């Protein structure tokens, strides 16, 4: 079941604790393979050399810009250079496509817990975000998480900003997809490097599997007496294929809608990003859950 939150007319309490994955991590994406020059990674970076192969997505809604594919050939996005060398960049046509999308086959299953992307951060050449997806078969990809460029960073000439996406829970996967999106107001984007971090999974340990959809992230606001506003707008980027949303409540914490005391509150259309729920009696407290409807 998805994360729950407690609503008490004049008080909003977030009850779900986020757990961090404490373990040693290694560079999985072969950025430090032998023979590569002009590397920007420290020499003492711990690595696991994989049998990784990569390819650009060239068809469909998230097709890579054609010029980005051409300039990004020969593995320049995984060569250890994060943008300091001009020949080691994948860059789109001026005013061209908004996506640079890469499929990654690690060659075997690994426990992935972080992905970094370095992208040019200038006034007219900029990236706004990237999404991370996983697949069980290398064909059907499920969104897992996304991160936006830190706009607090100063835009400077030839400045490649590092976007870091650390997963709340590591994912055991072989197949991944990284979708890098150009800033709407920019004319071009340039990507210097993609780095994947993780470790080898331990035998007999249960991990989050590739293809598992993440829990719906949402917030609850007390907008007036007896009325709550449920908002999941920030989660929409990871909501591919969602036909609608369902909201549940209970007076006690719950992990499944099948639990005793959990009741359905209302549904919302797939295009909606928030919903108002009411009425509630002053002084009562509830835990809310928000789930997706795929059918």
C-alpha cells in the first residue's frame, strides 16, 4: 500500500519515516575502464567492471534528438569525462528534440542505488531533469524516480552541473533507462556523463525488483475546518499508464487497503493532480492513502 499521512483538522503530521540504504557503493557503469583519457573521476573510485552495453532510444515519445545520438556515439556518456572535454559530450540540435534517452544493459543483475547525470547549465543550453526507469525484460520500462536541476546553481559558461538521484530503496536490476529532458526555455542541451552506482546483490536477500512501481508520493493540507486537500502533482512524472487515482482513509496506520478499518474515500481522474476530501468531524484524526488505478 502507498504511504499514509495523518490529518487532524489543525495539525498535519507526517508519519512515514524514510529509510536510507547504508552500504558501500561502487561505480557500475564502466566510466573508468582502461584506456580512457581525460577522466574526471578520482583515481581511487571504487568500481565494479560490468558487461554493460548502451543504446539510444530513437523512436516514440521519448526519442533522443538525432544530433544527440550522433554526437553521443562511441560511449562518450560513459567515458569518465563529465563535460570538461568538448568531444566527450552528447548535444542536441539547436531548437531540436527535447529528449536524450539511453537504454542501459548492465550485463547482469546489480543492486542500483544512485545515478548521476552531468549536464550543461547555461542560459540557452540547459537541462531541467532526468527520469530513471527499470525493466525486467529490457523492453518494458517502469518509472522509478526523477530529479530536477538545482536552479539555485548559477548558470555559467561551460558549467556542467551534476544532478544526483539517490534511490530511497535500492533496486535489483539489469536493464535501466535514463531519460534526460531539456529545459523548456533552452534551445539546446548538452550531457557530459552518466554514472551508475551500486553493488552486487547478496544471495538470499529480498530486494526491490525492477519493474516494481514506486509508492505514490503525496501531501495532505488542512485547508479549512473539516476539509483536507490531497496533492500528488509532483508524482505525475512517474505515473505512466495511470487511468485514475483512489484515496483511502483509516483511523490507524495501514499498508494495504484490505486491512480492517480502511475505507474508500473517493476517486479522481488520471489527469488530476489533487483532490479535496470532506467532511471530517473536528477533533478526529485520520491516516490517508493514495493509490493509482491502471485499468
